[in-house]
């Protein structure tokens, strides 16, 4: 019997988004009330490291929220070295024992979910999402076979010049382009992710887009310093001169910041838009909405944006990413959601998870209300 989608194993187990971009966009302070989409939980944890006043993390997939519970419990309970072992970054022989000690630290549902998937705990949870397994089991081994020598050179490249030379001369070309076009065709993505909730709409040519973005990242970001391309191409977080490139939330200073955060933190399992409809007006300062546009159609996106306008506080900030479904901030809302073109462009260039473009906006309610009042009063 086929399992329902709700019961499926998690799609995301580690971050394929670059939290540095989002933190630049949102500029979180201790007064902020933040609303985030959970996904792998890593972005939420990076936001928690900034110690906002409150943080609500929403996902309609229970497994993704269980994962966030587990990650937070592990961060709070384990030493930094042990955390890296438990998560699978470093070798460890007793992950199951460690997990068993979390029974009173996570919800009974989360404990039951991971207990039923012991293989994932034993393997190291960060490497086990259906999305991550595609890279660990398929992409990284294929890269080793086709470009093993070049990948070794790239992992040790002294600088960007050296990496560019290796990529442009020895990787980029007909075979590479063919591989991207076949491996990331809409059909392959649907088969790999096997999730009807994902990539509901696409409005770019996937092959051309990813070839250009990969060319961009190899020419602008050192792979050995980039946790996401390291994970994609090597199936692990590579080490260079004794330092592992890790996602933002896993850096030692952020591990300590998360442990010290005094944020009022809530994890909610429900549909984001339905949840927002029940929230009071002006109740959120910062929105971290991931690439939720990959999972929603255009009418749902319109409802989401309307809810941001309603629930957002004046001077608040909105950040979301677009992957293959480029949903822009609607032009009729440009007064109330003032898009930061310069920062959006800059993040598109700098973002380590090269595949996303950004929509960053400031919520500007007062000016909008003043403008409305002037219109009603007939003042031009
Ligand atoms: C598109 S995924 C991106 C995950 C991601 N790249 C990461 O690193 O975590 C974002 C998450 O949003 C959730 N999601 C999508 N649409 C949603 C909705 N309408 N309500 C609640 N959660 C939603 C999915 O279940 C998924 O876990």
C-alpha cells in the first residue's frame, strides 16, 4: 500500500539555502517577531541564533517540524563535537544511543517518527532527506566517476582563479551541459523528489537556467568554502586545512548563540497561508519564507502576499527565494512592499546556494495609510 504524503520520510534534512543571504536581508534584532517556513529547520535555527523576540516556524509536513525539534534538542543537549558526530558530519558509533537519550527532550510524535526510522539516525540525520539522498547516492558518486581528478583539485584550489581555470577548462562543456539538462529536467526533478507538493509551477527553462547558475557559482564562489556545493558534489561537508565548511547554524559560534537564545519559540504544523489568515494585523516584523513559491501556485502566492501585507508591521521586512517558479512581488503592491532591487541583485550574485533568486521588500504601511487618507480627503 502506498503511504500518504504526510507519512512520507522527510524531503529535506539539511540546508540547501544560504542563511547568510537571508540574515543580510532581514537584519534581525532582539525586538523582532519573526515568521519562518521550517523546511530542513536549518534556516529557522540560523534565525534563532540572532535571538529575535519571538519566532514561529511553520510547515505543513509534520516530519520537517519533527526534524527541527530534534536538531534543537541535540544542539541544547550535546557538546559541539558530539553534535557534529550525531548529525553525521563526523564519524560516530553510538548515534542511536544518543538519540535514545532525547526521549524526554522532544515530543512523543517526533520521538516515534525517528524511532521508526532508525537507519536515518544511524546514518547521521543531515544526510538522509529524500532530497539529500539524491546527492549522496547519485550526484556525488557520478561526479567522482566523471570528474574525480578535477574535484580533488577544486577541493584544494588555492584561490578562485585556480578553481575557475579547472572548471572552465576541464569540467564545463558538452558532457557537463548534457548531464545538467538530463539530471535536472522537470521530469527528473519530479521523479527524484517524488512529491506532488513540490514544483507546482515552473516558469524558466530549467536546463539553461541551472547551467548558467552553476557556471556562475564555479566562477564566483570557492566550492571548498561553500557548504551547499560541497554537499552537492562531494556528498559531505569538505574539509580544507583543518576547517570544515558547514551551514551557518552549525558553526560553533552559532551553536552557542542558539543555546543562549531567549526567543519565545514555537513550531507549528499547518498550512502557512491558513495559519496567517488567523494571525492579528501588524503582528510580524520579519518574514523568512524560504522558496515556498516552489510549492504553491499563483493564486495561493497572491493570498500569501496579501497576508504578509495584512499581518506585517510597519518597517518590517519580507524575504523569500524563487527557484524555478519566479514569483515577483506584485507591482500593484509596490507602495506597501517596497522591493529592494539592489539587495535582491546582490544576493542573487553572492548567495552560496546559487540556484535561487531573491525577493526582498520593506513593509511600508504608514506612508501607504497616509496616501490613502490623502486620497479619501481629496488632497493631491
Ligand atoms: C520549498 S521547501 C524548501 C526547503 C529548503 N530548501 C530547506 O533548505 O529547508 C520549504 C518547505 O515549505 C513547506 N511548505 C511549502 N508550502 C507550504 C505551505 N503552504 N504551508 C506550510 N508549509 C509549506 C514544505 O513542506 C517544505 O518543507
